[in-house]
C-alpha cells in the first residue's frame, strides 16, 4: 500500500511502537487506567514453584516511561528505543501489562541463584509495522521475585507518531519463551497480543518439564 500513513508507520519501527520491555523487577511509577489482574497461574518445575499473575494498565497516559524497582527503590528510565536509558521517553500513550513471577525453591540452593531469561519473537503483526528482530535478555531473581513489563504505544509529542496512531489500529502478537538459568528448554511459553487500547494474555503454555497446578 502506498498511502502516506502506511509509509509513516513503517518508518518508526521500535522507536514508535514499544513492545516487550523486559524490565524485570520493575513497576510503573505512574499509572492511570488499571484493570483487575487475571487469574493467578501456578507451576511446578524440578527446581522451584512459580506463581504468575498479571496486571493491566489499559489506555495509559504517562508523563514518562519511568519505573521504580520495588525491591531496591531505584528508578530506571526507558528510552524511545525500548532500552534502559538515563533519558526517559517523556510522554507515553498506549497500554502496559506487568507479569509478576514469584519463585519458591524446591532444592537446597536458594532462589537468589536463579536467573530468569526471556527470548521474544514477534510471530505476527500489522503489515504497516516494521518487522522487529528477536531479542534475548536475562536477570537475577531478587528476593524470590521478578516482573516483566510489556508496553505498546507512542509518543504523543511526536506529531508524525500521533497522526499515525490516530489513523491506524496497529497490533502485534509476541511469543515469549522463559528459561531458568542456562537451561536450553523453556519452562514457560507466553503469547501476548499488543494494541494501543490494551495488552492481552493470549495463552500460557507449560514446558515439557513444567506442571501447571490449580491455585
């Protein structure tokens, strides 16, 4: 398609439409539209018990993408590239979801030795968006907890981004594989759908060595 709004959407890529910000251990400092959490999921792996819950912040309007670590009380910023950066994206319109993971060790080793890794692929998306490469990140589990922030939105201060967002209902579907430490097989696969209005959890699939249990 040759329409100008389509071409503009393609030119933004990750700068405009942020996805799967892997800010483990963080929570939004400012929030405006909160929805009730989804039902809690519980899983057993050979190493630990895992409890997963999700909070949604639909149609959020934030002064900046600034997040506070609830454990260390440190504040981190996220740039328009979706990376940790001293210079925060100053304004954000879109949706956020925070997946909280709580770990309880089933082994003699403490959960502080755990690392949570994620491998994220975009498996489908609006054709007007620039394809995004897979990425992998890792971080230590602190005090038996870790959190993953998903974000999808735009900077309303950028006229080109704002005009494109108003004229297009963009979307993306992501596959997020979660691993413990250096294991080659994921203990959990999570599919997310991202839109400006909401981020939804499509499904949660236990790995081969993971058992889902009733809450």
